[in-house]
C-alpha cells in the first residue's frame, strides 16, 4: 500500500513539474515575441520621423512649388512619410508648431499644400526637374491691375480690407478660382473661393471662419 502511494505521488510530482516547465517555456516565448514586436514597431516609427537637411530639401521635385506658395523662412521641414507612393512633409515654426503640410504623389507628380489654419492653399501638378527647369523658377504673381479685372475682385475688396494685403491666385481652372490674401510676413489672412458656373463666392477668415457666402453679379 505504501509502495503504491509513493509511486502515485512521484507520478503526480513529475506531471506537475512538466506542466510548470511547459508554462515557463511558453512564457519565455511569448515575452520574446512581444519584445520582437515592440522593437519592430519602434523601428517603423523611426523611419517616419526623419529630419531632412536644407540641401536635400531644395533638391526635392516639389520644393520649388512649395517655396513659391508659402514663406519657408524660419520653418523646419520634417519628412513624416516617404514611400514609393507619396512623400509628406510638415513645416513647423521655431516652437515646433506645425504651420504647413505638403503631400507629393510621386507617380502623378501631384502636390497638395495645406495651411493648418487656413486649409488647402494649393493643389496641382508639378513638373519634373529632369524634364523642365521651370520648376526652379520663381512664380510670376499677377499684377494689381490683373487682379482688379477678376470677376470676384469688387465684392472681395468690399468684404475685406485688402489695402495692406497681397493677393495670390493659388488655383484657377474651369470650375473655380481660389485666392489667398497674405500680410507682409506672408501669413494667409483670408481665402476666397469663386465658383465660376454659379458665380458663388465664399470668403474665409483663416482665424475667424466664413465671412461671406453668396452669389455675385
């Protein structure tokens, strides 16, 4: 009877020990897998937070257009995403506050520039540096006389005091025309959107929101 009891206890201890060892082994594997995942995730994040040098920035195909649409002086550029499809750059001030974002679709050479306060200020196709040197040329801005001939100019000037602002047409196609009004420091104060087919005009204060929306004659 004692021999049978001892045998039974030994088997129970072996079974319990084996189960514990299995648990320890399983725990080690799980911890190793978790550490590997965390390391992979961390590395992935680092790839999308790359500072870009000033020299490399100016060589990007979208830079000339970006520099012609926004005042990049004093801003720091950081590439937050760059893959085979697109490149996203955030431009921040000296306090680290994001001011603008550019999204460049490489296959189509499409570029979108967004003011974090005023919304989209440019969307169009930029020319490749290899195929044309025009991308590096400064943009020719319309003269004051040309601006005054725009269909929405009279109403825009009656809604906004444009005497100390410069007007810049950032988009003009068969459907609509978008104008930004900037101060002497290059900061966008107002934006107008004129829908040509319906003669609808919307004027937006970049800090105070919509100030006018109606059809003009």
